[in-house]
């Protein structure tokens, strides 16, 4: 008897929670060289979520992306207005207020009522500079032309749009609010489309990566090239891992190779968005089975680069693929804001699945 497939609602919660786990796992070793990680944590690097498992600005902003999109969805349903990029901009501005204040003000609504979000987790300068403006950027005026990963790390919620093309377009738009370079926003569209194909359309991971690579090529060849390189590296390392298993099983001479930080280094460090997404795709493709989820995050976190961002995107991808069943219970128990993340995730999935949820809570000012 086969296990029941997770619903879209469950996959949405899984996407956000798994991303937060990756964020938390990688946060303590961000900015560290791999050799430094090994000296601090041993030859396998960091392998367990810290206690407590604190999230970074990546997950904070992902929550506000979800709140902004759901707000746009509710307004479209009840008020016949549809401007998701504007609602997400307003949500990001609300997030900015949590970085500047000590706690909720009078009569807070939505995420602003959550005191635990009033914690500064060293957000990126490009994001802070862009959000300091009163109005969002336009096609003619871009505040920041950054290509860092600050845009892509927060756009997984766009994957729960009704269609793949809308998911891609919204992912690009949400990231471009602060990262105006094509290499800053196109990977965000690619991530959103990948999440959509996995969670909503239920494509296989390999098929979804191929489709995303073809779509993003129109907007950013760099991202498409790195995604193709990630897929090739994963195919090579998966074959080496299979050969090593066979060698052990049949008593043959040892076979070397398999998924490794060396392959990640070939793709980059993850400081710029195309590299961040490529590393996450590589980690997911080499650990696509549900039982391999913790090792996927470990691989994505243990390298010389932006460890929390690459592990967060790996979590987003595999959470969208497998749903909440993949989440280790001990990790979930220590994850900061797990209850809030789960609630937002379930509501996000409900918009896509046509299920009921408390819509009025998203009509925030």
C-alpha cells in the first residue's frame, strides 16, 4: 500500500518550513570557509540545527512575501483589485518596521502582531536601501541594480500562484523590488516556477529543473547556464555514488566520487543569485529522496559561501516536492517561529487549492 500523496496545502507548509530549517542550519557557518567549518564542527561540518534554531532575515522576508501575496489574493477575490507586487512591497515595508522597532505598536495586524519577528538578523544592504524609499521602483526607475541572493531567497511563496507563468512572473517582480539586475530577479522567477511545478503540477524534480532552465534562458542566460551545470554535476555525482554502492556490495575495488562540496565550489559560492539557486538545485538533485532530506541541507550548508541562503533554497525545493512529512521532528521542535511559518504556509497553499482559511486576517493596512 503506497502512502498518500501530500496535498498542495501540505506542500506549501513543507516548502516554507523546510526552507526555514535550511536557513537555520546554515546561519552559524555563513561567511566561514569550509576549512573553518570543519575545524569548528568536525570533519562532517555542521550537521544539526542549533538549539534554538534561529531563522535569519531570509525566512523573515519569506513570511512577509507570503503575507503580501495572500493579501493580494484576498483583495482580488473580495475587492476585485489585483496588484501582488504592490502588496508585497507594502509587506516588505512592514517587515522593515520590525527591524527598526522593539515590538508591536498599537493595534498591530498580521505579522506585525508577532513580537518574535522584531529581531534584527543582519539583512542585506541592497534590501535595506531599496525599502527605505517610500514608493516601489518602476520600470523606469530602479533603486538597486544588485544581483545578490537577497531577492531569490524570499520568493518561494510565489510558486503557489494559479499558473506556472504567473508564478515565474511574480517571482521576478517580487525580487526586482530590491534587486534590479536580471541576475538578481530572474533566478527568483526560476525558483518560483520550480516550486510551482513540484508542489502544484507535481512534476518530477529532473523534469521541473529542465523546464525552468528553458524558461529562464529568455531572461538571464547566466542563470540558465548554471542550472544546466548543476544538473550535469548532479548526474555525474549520482552515477559515481551508484558505482560506489555497487563496489561495496560486490566487494569490488573502492569507487570514489559522489555529491560533494567540490562540486558545489564548481558552481560558485552562492553570494549572487544564479549561484545560490544552482547550488540548491544541485543539492536537491543529488538528494531527491525524502529520507535524504537532512543530508541535502547539510550538503548545501557546508561549503565556503552563503550557507544559509543555499540551504534555505534547498529546503524550499525539497519541501515543495515532499511536503511536511520530510521534516525531522527534532528539528521542527527547535525551529524558531515554526508555528507561524506553518500557519502562513497552510494559508498560502489554501489560496492555490481553493480551500477555506481565515481570509480577513490578510486584509492588513
